[in-house]
């Protein structure tokens, strides 16, 4: 164990920390961001704040400092995620932006965004948060760079709920369709590339046609999975919402433990794209799903114990940064991570 963690001058993780957390305004915030990143990379099993603190410090106050950094410190996550997206984009040369959802079970209804919904992978109704993740994707990799949290029901409209969860006044309970479009905008803005297609396999209840219209207005290419049971080969699952769109049947992709089975029918405005190109884009959704599984099993995606809106976004930012570094940051070992 070490007394504290600092960003040493030579290690790859320190260089990553300096770049991605450069926009944090205070030195103590940047120091604890580095410590939290190191602890996510080095702590096996459940990523509770107490276990993370024990990995990087002997100090009995380290737990309180890490808890403060995630739950109460007033740092803005958007600049950190934008820098993370730029860092990842330079290393992977993304071929698409993928938008997927993470279902995060909660023990009670008090965490921001928590609500009851049917989760097919569990076979029952459960209380959960639903986050939308924006990925940079290639043929081999999908790295999360931005997030939105669905705020259904009272979380979007009731002042008492919003005050208790510290939801900012300028964050409305936006329709899920708008959150999808916001993610597409933020990824393009961070990377400076609006020419990449948007691939999405969205939760049931999101209006795919509305998302398609919004992407059309932005001049963005897209491939959107259509919900519901795949119909027969002669029948389109929904009316084509625009003359420049088409519905394509692609081979069923590998199933993941998700809210529904693999999609076969997709809506696209890439009307001149070859079938193999569309299939490659659809497979990016599978890679994003596998990244979500890895985030949950190895990086503490579902281990956030707080209840606030800022805390949730801070946690998702840090897990995304740890995952991106683990996949794109090169070789590392524990002695390289922790510098005393």
C-alpha cells in the first residue's frame, strides 16, 4: 500500500491523466481523478469506494476523499468526456458512433432516474436506472465516451425529486429520443467529425422514426435497429418514414443478455451502402454491447452507490476513462500505475 497517489512524470497512465483531466480546475481534483482511475484499473471485483480507496492508499481518510470527489466535488464532466473522446479518436480512428443502453439495477427507488421496468434478461420487472452510452467504434473495438441518464416520471418533472438528486435546472426531463440526438451531437463535436454514421440499438419505447428524422435534419447517416419481433421476409416491420430511407434485413447478430433479442431489421438512410458495409456497422452494436458487459464485470459500471445526478455522471465518466485506457493505453502493470 502507498500513502497517496500522484501523477508521476513517466508512466502512460500519468500522461493519460494529465491530458484527460486537464480541464479539472483544481489540483486536488486532478490528483483524486488520477487516484480514482488507478484504483479502477487495479482493484479486482466489486468497485465500492472503500475498496477503491484501500487499493491506492493506507490513509483512513482516502475513502472520504474519493467519495467527495465522485459525489460532491463540483467538477464538470462534459469537458473531461470531450477530451477522452479526442484521446480515443486519435488512437483508434473510429468508423462509427454507436449508441447503446445500460440497465443498472438499484435496490430502491431513491437513486436519480431509478424506476420500475420490465427487463427481459432478468425475466421480471425490476427497479433500475437506464443510461444511454455513446461509443466510438471500429471493426475491433468500441469505447464509451459520453453518457445520458434517462429521467422518467417524477425525476423529470417533480421539483422535490430533482432537488434531492441535485439535477441541474437546465437539465429537463428530455424525451429519450432527444438524449440520443444529444449524444450523436456531442460525439461529433468532441471528435470534430460529423461524417461518421450513427448506429443504435435502442430500448423499446424510443421512437426510432423520430430519431431518424432528427439525424436527417443534421445530415447524419444512420443505421437504427427496429424494435419488436422480426416479421416475415415479405413484410416490413414499420412504414418507411421518409423516401430517402430504407429498411434492410441483415443476418441476426449474436445475442447478448440484453432487454430483447438480436435485431434483424434495420432502418437506414445509407441507401447506396453495400450489404456488407451495413452488416459491419450493425456488428458495431454487438461490440458496444460487449464493452458494456466488460464495463460492468471489470470496471464497476453498476457499482455506484450514490444517489445524485452529478455523482452518477462522475462515476460513468471515470469508468469510461478507465476502460478506454485499458483498451487503448498500451501495456501497463501495477507498479506503473501507483507512484508514491
